[in-house]
C-alpha cells in the first residue's frame, strides 16, 4: 500500500512536525483504510491510496531519476526555517 502523508501520529512520533510534509495537508486515515481494504478485497497486490496528488506522484515515480526523488524527499523532510 502506498498511502502518502496520512493524518496519524507518525509525524509527531518521528519528530517531523516542523517539516514540509509533517506540517502539510494529510489524507484522512479512515479513507486511506477504506481504499486499502477495498483493494485487498478485490485481490489487488498494490494500491495507491489517498489524495490525487499522492496518486500522481506515485505514478510519475518510475519515470523520475533517483536523484530527483531523493532531493524531493530530503527537501520535504527538513525542519522549516525558524
């Protein structure tokens, strides 16, 4: 399952609340769980759950170079400037 940022305690526990991804919009965990459950019941091996943004980013992933993906994750995981 590829859920993308989901509104759970993950970012707090990982001490990432002051990062772009940690402080940004997140998907509703109930909707993500519904999408995952529905995919499982249909026999799907992989599901990209959550927002349209997450689905687009996941779909374009194979076409990106690894360096660009690493740069994007690093940028979104840095603490915000004070």
